């Protein structure tokens, strides 16, 4: 596994970023990124989320893996709960950060490998499991 994504649900919404760089520029994605050397996947998902969104999270559980389309390697997907912070993008990598309602997800441009994973989740059930 070389990368991680954070699924952060809260009150019928999920925190997403709009990518400002390639790959998937202008697509909406969960926050995430590459695991640094010597870092655990959990540490990486917390670090990447705060770097990209300004929101500090706590990892609740691993939900599964997605296969990155560019590397072909597994990327861990983690259920997280927001702890503190204010959602703000970090240009140029992230051009927007938004709490998106679950109902709005089908209308957003989301990379296909992420969309398939999100479509298989019951996001509403995570509001109760994420510890908030």
C-alpha cells in the first residue's frame, strides 16, 4: 500500500477536496495521499487530511482498499471522524474543500475508482459509527 484516503462523514455530508493538480485535476476526491517513509497508514491519513483540508481527524477503522489507476497498487481507505479545524483548501494541490451532502455525490465529477468504492458504502450508517 502506498497511499491512503479519508472518508469523513458528518451529519449527512462527506468532506471532499477538489484536486488542483494532475492526476484527476478538477475532480472531487476524499482527502488523502502518499504514505511517507517510516509513517503508518493511520499517521499518513491524519497528516494528509490536515495538510489538504485544515481538518484534524481521528482514524476510526479501515474500510478497505482501492487500486490506484496510475500505480496499480492498493490504497487504504479509512473511516475518520473530524476533531477540529476549519475546512480550507491548500492551493495549488487542492482548490476547494467542501462538506458535500450524500445526495449530491452522484452529480459530482469523482474519479471512477473512488466512485465505485463510495457507491458500495452505506455512508449514512457511518454518521453513527464515526464517534461523533
